[in-house]
């Protein structure tokens, strides 16, 4: 398979899973657009590094996924979008009765509403090109709940639902829309929630990893960024042309329980 001449836009891709997916798509020949809300030299250097490593066109476009117009603007500025990976996401861990309203709004906007805006802007480009792939990085928390994650679980369940709708709306076209539902991956997003989880449960950080975080994952191993990137590449392949509107769990058995 080659993704040469395809343009992939990956939201929230200056770090973690998004960066891994962007690298893997570039390795398959796709031109890539990296994104986050920052606009630093390091952000643009990542794009240059990918271009150099894989001989593709790689750009970094700053856009804040908490803002509807910037979500749509990202797709418009990119000018083409054959593969859209909706990956940007944040987390906040607190009981619902003390969950800060501004954190709720930010998580719903970045983790869920942005998927609506980017997908709406990208589908006409995919239709024009006669091919398209929408890949939503949801979560095991799109399929199951945990305490203290009201906004995240709500947003990720929303993304899984939206994935089904877009799969149905594009079913007769050469476009697919699927969600990847990772279990725990050791990225900055998870590293940042270890102290809060320890605090909420009144245990040490080591215990929080072992007894709370990986407790859900029967494999007792973190999922890797490379494994998730491999699933994204597979979803772009011809073998996956009839996979649409569904969720692929990569969670060491978490949601089998
Ligand atoms: P990460 O913190 O490394 O990456 C998140 C990315 O989103 C970063 O590039 C960040 O800059 C970007 N981002 C944050 N706010 C943004 C905004 N307003 N506009 C644009 N970009 C923004 O974390 P990650 O673990 O790589 O998370 C990536 C996705 O995977 C998220 O949607 C997350 O919910 C999901 N996920 C992660 C795990 C895990 O265990 N790490 C598990 C399941 C799902």
C-alpha cells in the first residue's frame, strides 16, 4: 500500500499518539499536516523532521481545537484532506460535584466538538477527491466509564456515537469513518493524571499506576503509540474499505470485561 499523493491532517499531533500516527502515515508516503494550539519553533521543526525522514510534504498548522472556526480553518488552510485523524484531546480528573465548569467546557470542545467541525469541513474535500478516511482517536472511555472523568467519558462516548453516524452517512461512498479506542498509553496525557489519580484514591503514584490505571487492563501492559499508529495505517488500506462506523479497541482486554 502507498499513501502517496494523499494528504493526512492529524489534530493534536505535536506529541504522543497523534505524532506517532502522523509519522506512520508519512512512512507510507502521505503528506502530513501536524497541528496543535501552540506555534513554536519546535512544532515546525517536527514537521521538517518528518519531511526529511520520509521524503513527503509535512507542514505544521497552528489551530486551537477548542474553537469551532479554527477547527474548520485548519482544514481550509491545509487545502486538501484525504485522511483526517481527529486526535486532539485533554483530560481532567475530579469528582463531578467539584469538576470545574471551564474544564468541562474545554474537554467537550476539544475532545468532541472539534470532531464535528473538522469532519464537516473535510467531507466535501474527500467527496471531491473520491476517497477518504476519517479516524477518530476515541478511548476505552468511549465504551466504558470510570469515576472522576465525567467530561472525558461523556466526550469520548459522543465521539463513538458520531463515528457511527458519519459511517452511515458516507456508507455508499469510498469514504470510511472509524474510531480507535485505546486503553492506557504512556503519553504525557496519562503521565499528567497519575498524581491526581493518586490523590483521589489516597494512594502513592506507583500504586495509582498499578492498582487504578493498569487495573483495568488485563494485559497489565500499556498500549504503545506504534501499535495505535499501525491500526491507523491499516484503516487507510484497501483491506479496511468495508470497515466503517465502528470502533476498534486496543486495550489489552479492558472492554472485553
Ligand atoms: P498528548 O497530551 O501527548 O497529546 C494530546 C495532543 O492534543 C497534543 O498534541 C496537544 O498539543 C493537543 N492539544 C491539546 N489541546 C489542544 C487544542 N486546544 N487544540 C489543538 N491541539 C490540542 O496525549 P495523547 O495520550 O497522545 O492523547 C491523544 C489522544 O488519544 C487524545 O484524544 C486522548 O484522549 C486519546 N487517548 C489517550 C490515551 C492514553 O492512555 N494516553 C488513551 C485513550 C485515548
